[in-house]
């Protein structure tokens, strides 16, 4: 016996404006044939997708079921390992999508299966394992399908540091020579390598002119710490205010109290836009990068989305790729901001200059868009990037586990290897990339853009929520 009920939904889609990801026509088909799985069909589309010889972007897609009970958190739906299909594509020239289900079945990556550049639109059917969520279709509730645009960073070695020796005063990484003196840049060649840290010749070294931000300069950094040699996916953009509001609405009432980030003076004056009413959380500027986010806030979002925090070594790989570092290098591959045409405008929105559209982005002009070697956006110039630091034992204990889609009762990430806490009493994380603070603030090497190798605050866990602090998530690739 098999009964079929079609539930047509209004889908919540993350980052809809910033990346133009759109999910429409979602239908959840409840069936008693649980061996086959719960079919969910939908149409997904986004602009400026690509797959080329260097890398590709992708949509990370996952499904939640939220019981109609304010005290209940959403249930994460796990995918079946196979059986998924593309039902239709918008044009004959559009390649079919590659359907890459994560090994833990938390979500699926969708991306063009062959060389392509342009807009995509596919109608898909995915199958979910209802056994993992105690038959949620039997309880009154709402389904939500979410999508995040990610960028694939391929496997391979790379180099840490900045050949401009003035960066040493900004705690840039270097290879240690006799007496702990600078002996060139530091290559990262293997994901499994153990990194000795300190003044001994050949070790990874760094120093800060400000002891408060120094970090412990101890090691080693163990093999399990994600170093960026293994391939990984990184969010193309920082978490947006619309994404975070959707996340808050997916939590239990109790958990949302802990993760609500919009209390405090001047929040709305300083680019915040999230509000709350009885109907839930809403972002007035949903595409605006999420500021006023604490470390525990960002980690809770990562856990909920089945992703994880980014390490500071992955940050450098995401910025410059495997190329040789140049002096005072920014993520867009030059030592200058002269051609940069991406900025926070007077209306507090992050924009490109008139006439520029991301469909025009290329390796030749990425310094105009502020795009990294892999076309990851805004690794400098929008908000500070929070990263797991090697400068604290809590950071070095990070093993790169992924979230399971289920934050704890109070809205905290539940991964034991992740650093926890919103200030120096916890530690294990810090800041890279620079951040935008306010209109009229003099520009410098930390406002709003910081060179890749400059890491003055990489081991400092202070500043729990601030106008210029953001977050983006990553996921280790197969």
C-alpha cells in the first residue's frame, strides 16, 4: 500500500538576493514506501554559475521540517545516498547538474557537470530518509528547502605569508631560520603534515608587535587540523542578514533567545536590519552582509546548515590559490586597491560600481570585483572574517568536523572540537581580512581591506559582536 500526498510549499531560500539563488515549485510527496525515500521536487536557479578548468561554484541544498510548536526546533532531513534525478533544464545548452550528496547525507551540492558559464535552472527530485527524523510528516509542521552558493577550492599545496617584510610586524607567517629570524615564506604541502611552530629552524613562525594579540606561538599544529590542501567548499559571500533571520526562525523559541543578535545601542544605525515580531524574525535588508554576529552565533549557523568554520590556513588558500605570494597582496591578486570598484555605499549596501555586473567577472578583472583567485567574494573589504586560529590550543584542537544540522537546545553548536565562547575566556579563533566600520572612517590596512598575510588579530578572540565582524562557512569536499 502506498499513499501519496503532495504538499506545495513556499520555500525559504538563503541568500536569494546576493547570489540570486531561487527555489520555486517545491512539492513534498509523503509516501509510506520509506525504503525509496521521501521525494521532494523543486526548481532551482541562480545567475553567474560557472564550471571551468580551474574550479566551479555550486548550490548547497538541504531540507528542514519545523513542527508547529514554538518550543520545537526544526528537524534536519537526511538524504538517501542515491536515486536523485534532474527532471528538466531550462535550455538544451545547459549541462545537467552534477548531484554530489555529502557522505554524511546532510545536504547535496548541485553544479554544472561540464564546462559552463552563465545562468542555470534545473527542476530536480531528491529523496530524503524519513527514518532519520522519526516520520516528521505525521506531525503538523512546515517544510523549508534552503540553498547556499558555495565555491569549490581544489586540492593542492600553497604558500603562507607575504614577501613584504613589513608584514612581519602584522604577525604574518614565515619560515623560521637560525635564531627564529625570517627565512622566507612557508609552504603547506600536505593535509597530514604536522606543523612545528616557533623559533626553531624550519618551523612555522609569526610575531606580533602587540602582545595582547600575539597568540601563544606554540605548537604543533596536528595532522587533523584543516590546512587547506584538501579540497573544500567555501561560501561565495558572507552570511547575510536574510540568511540569519531564516536560521533564527528555524530554531526553537528558547534557542532563538540566545542567538538573536540585534540587541544593543546603534544596531540599526550601524547597518543592522533584523527585527522580531510575533510572526518571527525578519531582515529589512536581507542581502546585506551579517554584522553584529558573535563566534557562537556563526558556529550555530554552521552547525544548523551542516557546514563548519573556516581555518586561517584555509583563508589564505581561499584568497590566493596555489600561486606565489606577492608583496602586500590583497585577495584579488594585486598589491593595490586602485582598480577596486566594490564598496559599501552611503545606503549601507555592498555594491559594485555602476556598469559592473558579476556576469563580467574574469581572472583579468577580478581586482575590480574584489574576487579571490577562486572567485570567492569579499574576503577583504566587507566584514572581518572569523577563522579558527593556530595561535591558541583550542584552535589547534579543531579537527574540521561538520555540523549535523541540529544545534543544541540553547542554540549552540554541538561539535566538541570547535572552539566555543564569545571572548578571550574561550579562545581558539580570530579575525582576518579587514572590515568596514562606518562612513568617513579613514582607510588603512585594516579598514576596510587587509592584505592576505596580515594577521594582527588572528589569535585574538575579543570583540563578541561588532559592526564590522562577520562569518562565512566551509565544508570539506570529497
